[in-house]
């Protein structure tokens, strides 16, 4: 089983002068959940090479067993440092795609032509697409086979407006993900802030926040096993 992980290449947190990127837990937890099951994982990003890490995800209160394992995993950190360029990746080579979050995707993956085309290819081939936290922003400009927004009429979730308020970035982000998913016609739902919540609709899997990343990975694996049966 081969799964593609797509990480952001965007490092600037709006006009704050602060940094953003991908959220370590949202990468590490799903990565190990899948890799421990023998899944062959390729990592890509728009620019290739080392994707930026959100400094907030390295704070002591953001650490989990998966992040601790990641920091001690020299081989995986080396793999992350050499991500493939999205433009050079082919959906036909993979069984599914997984997008970890962090605020970065709200800027680059939201409008990245290669990412949009890639998701559309996975979707057209009937392959699962999963995204957690802020990464569902990568779905916002994706169209389905009828030229409609991919999320239109589908059950979705993603980082909530109140969670954005909680991290005090409501006025920094380019848009509010919850609002945009609804504006594109998504049937948005959420659980209480910071709790694990994952929504599955056919081949589309979305998770609300960092705490949802491991469950999203488990649902993706279950979906792939079911499809293969």
C-alpha cells in the first residue's frame, strides 16, 4: 500500500513577522499509524526539500508520544528534509493522499495548481483523499468530475472558528476555514474545540484539529482495506 503525504512549503504567518508551516503532530501521528502497518509513504511539498515546521507545534504543551518519537527519529527527519516536488508527483503511483495541517496550507496549498490537479486526479480515480485541521483548505479550490466544488454537498470538518479564536489568529489568517468550507457548499460539522473529530463521506476524510490526526489516519487505512477487499 502506497500513500502520499503532502506538506506545506509556506512559512510566513501572514504579516505578523512570525513563522508557520506544518504541524508536527498532524504529520507524525498519521505517519507512524500508517508506517507501523507497513504502508509505503512518500512525502511531497510544493517547493520540495525541507518544509517549514510551525514553531508553535514544537512547544512543550503540543507534544505527544508521536512527536517525541519523531524528534528521536533521525531517518524520518532526513526523509522530511528531502520531500519531493509536488509537480513531479503522479497520483497514479499511490493508493491515497493525506494532507497534514498547520496554518501553512491556508496560503500555498489553497491555491497551488499542482496540489489542486493532484487531488482532482485522486478523486477521479476513486482514491481516498484525507486532510486534517487547516489542511482541508487544500480542498477549497478543487473541483469534482462535474466541475462543482469537491466539498459541495459532502460532510466535512476542519479547524473551527472558535479554535482559531483560541489561538488568537482570527485576524491573521487569510480566511476562516469553517466559513469557507460552508461557502463552498460543504456540510460542515464539528465537535467541541480541541477534541478528536473525524468525518468520512465516501472517499473524503477530514479531521477537525491536531487531536483528530491519528483517527483520520486510522479511518483512511480502514477505507483502503475495505476498498481492497
